């Protein structure tokens, strides 16, 4: 007996609890939704008429130039993780499901996904007639090749997301296959959206060079990729199955370039060298808006938090001192004065997510001082490790926390570390405080609830038997209702104990676009859907 209602159940749950789109706003006028099966997110720019052969003002092809501070050493998301890889893979490939990045999933290449009662197998029925960009039809054998590549290639740094769950894929016929799991996969729906189905034949012919020009079924095909300079060029695939007369993009070419420096990206946008600039700093928004650019702001599903060393023998083993640290931090000041936007975290999830509960927020310096004074803390130095490249305005935020903690009586020393050392120290629990971030991609809360908190990924040393049991349970849950209740229970322990992590705020996000760009959908996990984009 198959659980054919599982996908619909996930959809219904998050529709009822509110979707991310309701919290996203654009400062400029907004276009319509992207015209596809999803219509959530921020739609940027003003609507433009669509024609297949629209020319740019100089008579050449219509080109959209995009830049972000996300490196792009590979187009293979499983060779390394980056948000831009996800955004670009939406262009060149199609997955079995698509997501609105707020917890709702829609069949895409898959017509049906049916799980067994024990969740150890899933039967996939494919849409027929879908063609790869080389004209060959997409078959179940390509699904098998796409997934088994990930679980069998030990060089893939991000392959463990599937490797610890998926055993194999069996092909039943050209349009049907079965996934065989080692154990139930709670993150199946959120992760399956990130696996573009590639041509198994083309990959077999050139496995090492395949992702320089991947062969898949998406609306744009990669024509050039420079892994040294982190640049990629894509051209429209006029035969894409997902377009109709109303939603087909008029963009002939999309080019992406990695630019680390914020000022360089902003200057390029103002000079007309860019059409879309991602990760716009807050202090540039007003000027760009005055100059006629569309400013698309949103609150990201990225949470900044403090990991707190709470093990035996650590200063913060004392819960009163953890509470004092939390009470001493004026989160509103950080959001307003340092970040120029954002939202205070009153729970380790966003207020439009199914796992949310309003726990409240308290900033009380007087109480923090009292707790420190009565604790017996001797004023010894407390290390706070920071990788400023990971945290938005990381240096300023760390200094603010240091100053606030000092006022409460806590002697915090900032250690600014490069990424490798930071990750090594954090994994070993060699710190008193660790400033970090976590983004819930696709609104998926598994990593945040189970890995970062319940199983203490960053070695804070905090122990709670109930949380440990909840973590074990959560690793095997696939039923959405039960997963939500499990995560809520974990988060309640986190909030009550100020451990293993103290949550601070959600960061602001901003994308600036040329006023002629429309049907660009921006999601709260910082991914962008450019499939239906138009440019006038």
C-alpha cells in the first residue's frame, strides 16, 4: 500500500500556516508572478510585454547580466554548496519537484511520487515527452544516473545529503523508477528540488568535464563556464517544455559573474554594466532607489546566532550566565543601527514557518548585571570566535556584542579567524562563544532543529536528555505533522535553556535590478528564480 497523499499533505500544512511571500515587499512597483506553477516570493520590476525575438536597444540579443558575492567554482551543487549554484541550476536543469521555498512542493518532472508505508521506497512516475537540450528524451535511466552519481562519487563534498539515505535507484521502464532508501529521509522533498536531472548518456561520455556545459532539460543552456573567474553564460532554450505563450522569457542570454566587493558590484550596476545586483548593502539602497533602480527587500531565512560553550567546566555551563549573555544583547539596536534592517529572532524559525512559536524577546541590562554579579563569575576572559566573511557586518556585530556583554560584566575577547581555522575551532568546541549563521533553504528546518541544536553540531557541550531523544526521533521522521511537533519541542528546550545556541536575528536581504527587469522571483533563502524573467 502506497502513501500517495504525502506530497499533498505537505502542501496543505504550509498553505494553512502562511507562506514566505506574504512577508516579502518591494520598495519599487512590482511585476506579476513568474507565470509558472509557483507564484510566491518577491516579483521584481515592472511588467514587460513578452516576445520571442525582442531585441535590445542596440539591435543585439536581449542580455541580462547578474552579479553576486557568491563564488562559483563549479556548476555542480554537490561538488560544493552555494546559493548561486541553486539559482543557476534552476535555469539549466529541471528537478523532479519544484518548491516555493516556503515549504510547498509541486510535481515537476515527476507526475507522481508514492512512498511505501515504511518510507523505505518511493515510486517515481515521470512526465513524458520532456526533451534534453540536445533533443533526446528524458527517461527514468537519466533519473537513476543523476542520483546514483551523487551517492557513488566519493569526491563530492556535498554528496552526504543523499549518501546517508539513498541506497539505489531501480528503473522499472522508460518513465518509472523506484528509489530504495537505507533509512527514512526526512529532507527528501526539500533536497529533491535541488537535483537537476542530467543526461546520463552525456555524463557517461564526459564525467570530468560534464558540468562545464551540462546537458539537461532547463529553459536556458550553459554555453560557457569559466571556473577560474567564476563566470557563466547561458542562452535561452526555445524548446523548453515549461513555457507557454504567456510566460516565455524574452531574454536571449544570461551572464553571471562573481564579484566579492560590494562597492564594485554597486558601481557596475550604476554604470549600466549589470542588470541584477544581489546582496546589496543597506547603505546603498536609498541612492540606488533615487537613481531609478528597483529595490527588492526581504527578510531572509538566515538566522544569526551565538553558539555557547556550555559543557562541564565551561563558564557558560552556568545557565544564569547564558541567560545574562542573552539579556545583555540589544538585538533591536543591531538590526536598526548596524544591519539597516532585519527582524529580531523570537524563536529559531521565521514567523511564517510551520514550526514557529512566539517565545518573545527580552533585553534587560539590569537583570543581566544582577545575574552576572550573583553567579560567582571571576571576570576571566571569554573567547568569541568570528569569521567575518560568514556573518553580515560580522566585525561590527561582534564588537557590539562584546561591548554589551562587557556592560553586563562579561569579559569577552573577539578572535577573528579565517574560514578554515574558524570551522576547525567550532567543530572542536574550542571557544566560549561562537558567532554563526544558518540559512533554512527551502524553509527546511531539519538542519537547524536536529543537527545544529539537538545533536549539537558545533560541539557546545550542552546536554539535555529530552533533546537528545527528540534528535534521534527527528532523524527518522518523514510525516510532516510529526516533524513540526518534534522541531517545536527541540526549539522550546533551546529557548528555555539559552543553549546550545542563543538566537539573535534574521538578516535583511536586498536585490537591486534595472527598472526594465520583470518576473524575477526572489525567495527568502536568497535564491532567485530567473526562468520566466523578462526585460524591456
